[in-house]
C-alpha cells in the first residue's frame, strides 16, 4: 500500500490526471464554442441560434446552446438576436452614435411584443438618467415623412429626436433584440433586422 | 466566481498550462520517465472531454436548480413544486449575477422546480384575457423545452394541466390536459407580459396565480 502510494506520487500519474482534467475541460469549452458558432446565423450583425431549446437536438448542439443561451425559449416562442458590432464590424461603443433604420412597415412582425435592450458586454442593463432601458412596440416612436422609423442609439440624448432615443452605456455595449411570438416572416427567415449604422 | 472565470479565463488557462509545462520539463530534465504522466493525461482527456460535453446541459440546469431551491429570487428559497412570481421586471437595480439581472423589462418571471417523484402535480393558470404569457418546462438532462403552456401553445383561457412523471399510470381528471415529463424533475419558467408601469400590478396579480398543486386523488 505504502509502495503504491509512493509510486503514485513519484511516477507522475497524479500530475497526469490533473493535466488530463484541465485539457479535457479546455477541449470541451473549445468544442462547445465552435459548435455554438456553427449553429449561429448572423444577418446584418444580428446573431441568433434558432435551434436552441428544441427537444430533438443532438448532444453537441444541446451543450453549445446550454453554454451560449442557457434555458432559452424555442424560436417560435421568442426570437432573440444579439449584436456586438455595427455594420462596419466595429465593436459597439457608447462613444459613438448609431442609427437603426426600419423602412416603412418593416418593424418586426409579432403576435405578442418586441423590445430592444442595450446592456454592458456581460449582459447587464446600465442605469441612465432617462430611466429608459428598452424601446419596443409600445414606445411612441415618431415616424419619418416616408413612414420609416429611426431609433437613435447613443449615450447622450439626440436633440429633436428624444422620442426615438434609446440610451446606451458610455463604454462598450451589446444589444438584445427580443420578438415574442415572432411572425411568419421571422420564422421563415424572410424578415431581417436592419444593420446598426454609425450616424454621420 | 463565474464572472472571475469569464474575466480572467485566458490568463488563468495560460498560467495553469505553464505550470504543467514546467512540471513536465522538470521530470524530463531530472531523468524521470514521463510515460505514466502522459498516459494518465491522455486517458483522462479522452474520457473527460466527451463526458463534460454530454453533461454540460445537466450541469447548467442544476445551477438554476440550486439557485431556486437554495437562494430564490429575493424572498428566500423556493420549495420544490412551488412557483414564485418575481414582483418586478428586470432593471439595472437587480444585483449583478442574480438570475433576474439579464432578463427583459417587459416581462414578469415566474420560476420553480418540479418534482414528480411523489406523484403528479397540477399547473393552474388564470384567465389571461389575451395577454401574452408562457410557462416553459425544461428537461434537466438535456436542457430542452419539452412542453409549453401559454398563449401560443394552449391559449389564454384559465386552465389546469396535469404534469405526470415517467411511468405514471393514473387517470387524467376531466377537463385537464396531460403533460408527460420525460424526467421526474423539470425546471419551470413562467413569463407574463407587462404592458408598462401602470400595468405592473395587474400583471403581477396574474403571475401569482400561476400555481402548482398536488393532484387530488
């Protein structure tokens, strides 16, 4: 017994077990991240995983979803998109001003509600003096002359457009777009959210 | 802890791998064999990585199970087969790291842990009068949603739903639809739409009426 313990401590088996466990953990994380990226579809900077939460998913997709979007609704119940970059693929930052332009009649189709929420990069809402943490179907959004709608994503209020202003954090941030009971055009992929464009 | 790992994951990994590289270098330099070390590492790696991927959904859901049964959402632990309605929507004032902190500000959340090992439970939902709501049932072994009650799945009228575990062979009472759970336990997440601040009391009163009760035999 004492001999066996001595051999264990000197042979390197214990270090090997520890090394194997660390490598196994890293491999699992890398594989789940890679699968997560493979099942993510990104259009105009908005990323969504449509498969998550569905009972028929295989082992890899299940794990990738549990890691990326734990406990997420199935897509037909609620569509979620996240964006971390603007249309020129630069990280979203409160130091800049952005516009989200919906052409006339192109606000997201739904049977429940939609909302757009800015958060810090970890996903937490950030306090702002206007106490406005999301904009959505109930917001009294002003329309442009042609019926289109612009949402102003910036840290400071846009003068003359406060009604359509969504305050964002001062530093780097991300956006979460939720459409509950998404309409047919979202489910079949024909509806796409517009890109996040830097304001001139 | 999770936030620390997220924030310092890469440097921590680099440090750990550097320590291992140094240990292996020392063994080679001092003339000790490294075969036992390498073989042990490869075996654990080859078994461990697939096992972790397979178990990841279960580990994730178990994290929420612990959070519900041990901590709750601000008013203490939530016993099994009890649904707790969080009184407010998500906002920046939620403590960082709490389950509510990354939610939506137009929903009230309801949460609980279902345990069917001692018999079926009945889910009651009140008349939502067209309001959006959903109750999601998540299988803890796969982290997949095996059933929904709510506006999309069942409509917004009041109703009672029988939740039965695997192998239950009773009679479903009249007027109840049966939802068979693939496991004896399941995570339950409810969501009730809040039109705005003035609608919050109405929405909360409805959310509190989404309840579980044992099946009366």
